[in-house]
């Protein structure tokens, strides 16, 4: 890895000519394959961003794991790969891979990061980003933040999806101190447990077991939410295929939808995650709007040792 200099904002990396795709100068044999990247995060939920618009990014499974390793590679929760938008419905297609290389349908914090890059690239304050879960529209917000419409909150058991018909407001699942979660799909499946003290939950032990419960044929993100006010939630999450992360945007959306359905909060709330705060609004049209900050950390190139 040959990391570039830290940057203060995405605009310095992403001009109209997408100069970041050329990567940083290498100090090793220039004939070696290399791949440019940008490291970004949303509230500590961190990503390696790769540009596959000019040429597809196809790596072996072992390479994804090496790059995401925090000691041996760059380190990240997920990979964000930009691709040409099919059918011209959006400015870019965003493909999302977990740290284990498996593909994910949606990532709220990642979508905001990519929106920031594309807005800097195009000079516009509103952009459309297509994902496997659909086209998401993002815009600049107050205090330098980015808002993204995460689409509709899906609540039917077939949409989560579940292995059998159940009331998604009361799934009836339990393990240790966690009982009776709410099921929501925000482009990916979530089970939200409401608890008295989110900090006291051993999520590292309980999360992976619940993620792979037979009730969830596509596995699920496992969140624990504590109501700390009429418009405020404390939220922690075990992300499917990733583990505990400092923030999960789609999980925060699912938590507010679940809390509102249970009558614990209104349809707008601030969600306090390990990495900071997100403002979530579950609108009357069933779409969920998420607003929060994005940060660009550094850029560089991945060398042959990581890509093989």
C-alpha cells in the first residue's frame, strides 16, 4: 500500500476528470498492478472506495479480506465500488461489499459518502445513486452534512424476508436478554431489539448467533435500541457479514421505524451511535430520510500484494 496525503474534503479528490482514479505515485515497481482508492467514513463506519466506472473491479475473495484487515491492509467495514449506472437512471451505480467480500444490498453511511464524492465531481447539490435496493436520492444539508432518501420502510414478513409468516412488529425471537425484536427491511434486513441499557448488551456474543438464526434466510443486521427521550435513541449494531460497527445508517433508519411503530417515539428522532449522531425521519409517504456527516480520510493505491 502506498497511501497518499490526507485530504480535507472530497472535492480535492474528485474533480470533473476524476483524477483520484489515477492513484498516488508508487514507490515500488511501476509495472506492478495497482488500484486507486479513497478511504472515507460516516461516523466511524469506514469504507474503501474503488472506481469501477472505467474498468470493472474484480478481485478474488481473499483480496477483499486482506484489504479490509486493519493490521495487514487498509481496514474497513465495507467496500464501495462505483460502476456505470444501468439505463441512465442515476448518476452512478454503487456496489457494496462487506469486509468478508459478500455483497450487501444497502448501506446508508456509504451512500452518503458516495453522494459527497459525486456532488463534488459534478458540482451539483443533488444526485441520484443506484444500488441493488433501488435508486436513492441524496442532497446537501445543513452544517455540511448529507441527506439521503433511503426509500420505503418495508414491513411485511415476505419483504424482510422471514422464513415463515410472522407479525414483524413482534417477531417473538429471543436470546439471552434480547427479546421480541421488530423486523424491518431498509434495502437490507434488520431486527431491532429494544432494551433498557444498550451498553450492557454483549452484542459481540449475541449478534452473530442472531444474525444467522433460521428465521432470517438472508441473515439479518442485529440492532439494540434504548429510548433515551421522546425523539432520541441510543443504538448499537451487529452488521451482517461485518460485525460490530461504530455506525449503521440503514440500522438507524430501521430503529426509528421500529420505535415509531411501537409507539416509543415519534416519526423523527436523533439516533446516537458509537461514532456520532444521525437524524432520521420516517415520512408519511413511508420513505425514510437520513441526515449525517461524511469524512474523507486519505487516498492512495493498492499494490499487487493486496490485490492478488
